[in-house]
């Protein structure tokens, strides 16, 4: 009995192993990363793909916190992707083969799901806007989870926004679930469904991280930044064809 008790106490007291890189804290096997810093090709942002992403971190823009969350930071003077004037430290969904880009339709019989636990921890000083998650289609963003000041909502371009929290406080963790398939996009916030949108769009994929919605032209300094911390990130696909 004493031996059993000693073994139990040893197991309970064993220290947890802290994550050293973002891939230790989150499953990044089906993602690629864009950072707001210049790559070897002048004027283009740095992209990190697998297998390099499995061991990659950056002390300022992409690293692990003490609580094993992953920090995504993008400063307003950062390098931007083609077609955008705003910087990002953001993951882009890859296909199940982990090599090709994800490319699915909201009309699929497969339900594509991204589940996150996330906190927006900083916004630029002037234009306090940050996006932490989105579905992008072949042409443009289909929807974004966006913070403007204290207003946290789903943005759908000209379709209209869906409010989730009118008084969000920086650093507050929340659970987010985005589902797409069977002709719908659904969003749940802290376990409660906020949106069920009937929409048909092709060429879709998830994005997660920090997409800072400001730059020097908006009046922010180059070192002003947005920041997001993600502690849970999961992709799932469920085929409903035979259900």
C-alpha cells in the first residue's frame, strides 16, 4: 500500500514539460505561417512551411508563452502579402496531405471545422483593429472574426456583421468554433451559436493568428502592433454524405 501511494505521489508531482516551440503547444502539421518580416525575396513576407515549421519560432512574432499559448504578433510597419496593405503573423490551412493548399467549398458534404481558444492581447495604438480568425475563399475573405476597440464580431463584408461581444477586454480568452459545409457557415462563441449563414463559396480555407488591420497610412507608428495568443487550435473534417 505504501509503495502504491509513493508511486501515485510521484506521478502527481512530476513536472509538466513546457512547450519550447509553437509546434509543441499546437498541432501545426496542417498549416503554413506568414510573418510580417521580409523574406529573401525583396518586398515579400517570410513564409514558413513544413517541415521547418515543426521546429520554428521567432522571439518577437511567433513564440510560446509561459502558459504554453502561442503568440502571434504583427507590427504596423511590417511587410504585407500581395493584395493586402496590412501585416500579418498568421497561419494558412493546408490540405490533409500537408503539402498542397487547402481548397474546399462551403457546399461540400464534408463539414470543415476550426476550433480555437484564443485571446486578443494587443491592438495598434491608433486604429485598434485586429482579426484573429477567418475563412478566405478563392478571391477574398468570406468572413473574419474581428476586434474593433471593444467590439468583437463576425465581419462578412457587404452582408453585415454578427456581434459576439460589445465589451471585449484585451487578454480575455474565448472559445471559437467555425464550421463550414452543406451550404452553411456557422460560428459559435464560448459554446453558443452566434451565426448560421447560408452561403455558397469555393476555394475556401481557414486562417488563424494575428492580422493587424492598420499601417502607417492609418496613422500608426511602425512599431505599433496587434497581438493574439492561441492556446487551442484544431482542424476537423466530418463527411456527412452517408449519415
